[in-house]
């Protein structure tokens, strides 16, 4: 049986349980189970070192209560989880790295399932996956992405799964180096962090010492418990032995002035929530000129503050940030003054379908030097596409032309550049259209309104005639 089929079977079993209500709870339930199963598999590797001691009490390790398919079930298993396992793991002393990781995961996790027999069925299905098998671990990466997409469809506005092609392209263009400190301050489920790990391991990790440096250099912050749990599990799947650098916190809740030099990083790659508003009071953590409750704007200010001089960033932002006024204008002025915003990749509609139709952009900048000009690259649809969808997502191969152009920049039908003087004259409006594409003439607004009103009148007239005809037919039949 394939891993995909196994995961679908698990979701079908959970749907039978009265305690699990909706996709978000199903994913949360599956999340802590996956964590324990995957963590147990990694502990088998850790135990090759005789000095390793598991932070999880022996009776609550996956191998002790879950591995035997004829083991506990029904009310016995339910009671064991609710009154034994969860209280014990929530109270693990955070005295070691592994202890911190387990405690963080279970402090905000819950057992939603109420049927111990169904729990045993889920556990037995999970045992069909061997996370010590490189084949299963590799395949599970793809299935994990499907689970993350399911999470987004269950999530709130502004919380979107970032397609793998986008994360991979952004990371490749920023090109993080092994020794650099890397951060995603809105890490979600860890897509950008995983992509950075893959990128650096490909060519830069040569030995055990390099791998240690890499693992210590990756940092993430996520404020919501479920994405944080999935991010932690994702990092373990991606070979991070003890992912203590994945914090459960809101990066915006700390006053900007409290972030010091030790908090600064070399590389930030992120897709902060956009379209959402922070809770009252968060804006007061920022200087008065940049106070707003709009999440994406605050993250842009935070990212500029957290970058070292010479530090590089890539960030996903909506069109609204580019053309917005007021506080947005002041934030853009700061960005262009303190950083070199060298590239904006304009993505077409539908990249984040079916989760949102908001049009998005990829901004690439380096801190420590002012912007002199901004290059734009308008990413086109593949030939024959009118939009993206679940079955036709954006693919990394589409970014081939951008990669070829990146270090040899010339204007063409998809690219253009704008001087800082032009941007200043426009009031720091960065929503600059492709000059190589003629604007469609949609006609005179007054004439269009008149035509619209005429069509509405004709529709009303036709509807009345149909009602009269229907009434006449009914009368004749009676």
C-alpha cells in the first residue's frame, strides 16, 4: 500500500470519530501522532550513541504502546492517552534540547479522538510507514505537502500554503551559505526552512562538522500551535536532530527596540500572513511612523530591522503593499533608503489557488545600501494556461528564464527597470506596470455604465415576460 493511500485511510478513519470536528482537528490529531512516530524512528539513530537518554518516559514512547498492532485498544487505550501520555509529556522537564522539543509540541496539542478502537486503527496504519527507510521518508515529503495544503483549506484568511516552486526559487536566488544565520520569522509549517536545508546540503555540506553548523544556523518562529507542531515534525523529517530553534511565538509581539545585534541574521526568506490584522496593541511595539495592525506591513519593518548590514531577504507580499499609501508609503521609503530593493518578481493571478486569488509579488533586497533602481520581472503563465489550480500548480521549471536572466539583466518583454527618482516622484508607488504591454482600452466609463443599465433593463423585461407566460400556462392547465 502506498503512503498516499495510507494517509487517506487514516483521514477516513478519523472522520468516523465523533470527537474530531473538521480538517484542522484531524490534522492536529495526526500531527502529534506523526511527531511521536517520527521522533521514535529518529531516536533509534540517536541510541547508537550510548550516552543518549530519551526525554520521554519509557512507557510513553511510541515503541512501548503503539508499535504492537495487537496492543492496547478501546477504552484502555483512550484512558492511557488522556490520563497518562498527555499529562506526562506536557510536564517533561525542559532541561535538554530533546526535552524542550517534546514539551513544546505537547503543551499545545490535544487528543480529539473519543473512540479508542479507532485510535488503534489509526496507529496501526501509521505503523505501515517506515521512517527509517530512505524511500518512505522521501515519499512522505510529498504526502506531507498534501497534508499542509489540507491545513490551508482549513485555515483562516491570510494563511496560505506556499507552493514548493516558489520556496525553491526564492531560496535559490538568495543563495544562503552554510555559515550564515538563516531565519523565517513566520515559518508556518517550515517550507522555506526545508528548502534552505536542501539547497545548502546539495553542495556545501561535506562532513559531520558542516552538518552541525547547518543545523545550528536554521531558525524559525511560528505563533500558532498547529503549524508549529507540523514545522517541528517537518524539521525532524529533514534531518534536524533537535529542532529547538523553531520557536512557538509571535515575532511581532516583541518591541522592535528589544531586538538587539545578537538577534540579527544574514538571510530571511518568508511568506508572512497577508490580508490579516494583528490584535490590538501589537502596533505599539513599532516606531510611531510605522504603526499599523496589518500583519504583512509589520513583518516588512521587522525584517529590515533583523537583517545585518549586507544581509539578504526574499519575501512574498500582496499587490496592496506595492501601491498602498499612508503608513505603507513610509515603510516603502524606509525600505528603499536602507536597503537595495533590486528585484520584484510579479506573479500572475492564481499562484495560491484555490486558497486565495490575491495577486502576489516576490521582493528581493539587500540591507545596507540604498536602492538606485528596481528591476521588475513579470512571470508569465506557461503556454496554454489561463490560471493555476490544484491540478495545475506553478512549477519550478517555469522559473528557468528568471534564473538565466538573474545575473545577466537586459530588458525584454517580461522585464523592465525603474529608477529611484521615478519611484520617489510617484510617491513610492511600486505597483509599476509592464511598459512593454499595451493597456487594454476598456472604454469610456459613462458609456459602459449606460450599456450596463440597458442590459439590466432588458433582463428585467425578459424576466417579466417569462413570469407572464408561466402564469398564462398555469391558468390554461387549471
